[in-house]
C-alpha cells in the first residue's frame, strides 16, 4: 500500500513576506518560505500531492480600509478592529450608505461565531498584483516538483467575496448563501482526508494557517489528527499576535497534531 503524503501550503505570497513593497509583511516569513522551498527540493519524491492556497482579494473588501470611513468621513487606519456595536453607534460606517444593513448582518453573524472580530487589514493580495504572487523560491521549488511528477500542484483561491473574511481555506468565516465558494470546500477536505500524512506550512500562523488547520481538524471524515504535522519553522505570526500563535500551537498539540521543523520531520 502506497504512503500518501500531502503538503498544504497556506498563502505563500509576497504580500505576507518581509520583502520590500509587501503590503502585510510577517516578520520571518521570507526565511520561512526559503526553508519551505528547501524542504520541497529535499523531499519532492516523497510528496504525493502539493496544494497551495492563495489569498485573493479585491481592492474594495469588508476587511480593507477602502470599505470604511469614520463618523466624520475620515479614513479608517489599517489594524483597526470594528465591532457591530461600533457600527451601530455610528463610529464606523461603510463608505457606501446602502451597504450598512448587509454590513451589520455580517458583523452580527461573525461575532456570534466567537472566532474573530472584524479586523481592517491593509489592502493586500490584490488579484493581479505582485503581492498576490507566490514567493519566488517556493514557486521554483514546486515548479521543479511539477516537472518531476509530470502533474500540477493544486492551487486554490480564497477571499474574492468582498463581503466576508476568508482566513481559512476550508470555508469563509461567515459563508455567503449566494456564493458557493465561501461554503465548506468538500473537494479540499476530501483531498486532505486521503492523506496518510498531511504537512501544513505557510503564513500566517496566527490567522490563515490557524483558521485552516482548525477547520481541517473539525471536518476530517477520518478523525485522525495525528496524521497532521505543522512545519513550525515554515510559518510565523502577524506582529502583535504571538499569543494567538502560541494558543494555536498548544491547542493543536493537545489534539494530537505533531509539531516539527522542516528538518526534523520524518517522511
């Protein structure tokens, strides 16, 4: 029986790397991506599948400053948290007055889930931009793997619906009933479920890696979280979110998931 090893790379994109011109640089992410590229080069023949997720946003998005204004019409700064209560109070408002009802419905639904409050991020991973592209070293490594294997790595986009946050590759924070792409990704989950070993890397450990991994563990049909390995030296948290990173690691460890560096992991 063949051993099925699947590498899932979350959002290995320029905008998340600490590179000149990056919109939302994560400290250490460039080195993470270089280690990940080295891992792919070293272990390519042992990797049955590679899947990459790509954060893919429009410029106007509920989690971008372009969507919002303050009560006096002034801009909302990146890294502002916006609550339903603050919008009800008129402290923050959508720039488009007609969007208020839908915005409040979203915030209420988001807060009811208890996972996140809405965070306004800098415009990032805009579709078609340099920042949306995969880090060059990672792309070169998986391109070599594709050439060797004679087939493509799977590329999945997420985040193109401007009305909901989509940290997790499995599903949006609040699925849009009119947009199937925001619901549970059954194809992705089926692929993850086939793996005997599921390796997870990418950016950022405090947000998209965390949200994706939590959803994978929640929705695995074959409930065996010990199949999952987090490549800890191939991910880093957003600045100011170390506590979320630490809590994620501890939670996953408690559920039986393995934590290993890219040079420690046994394949």
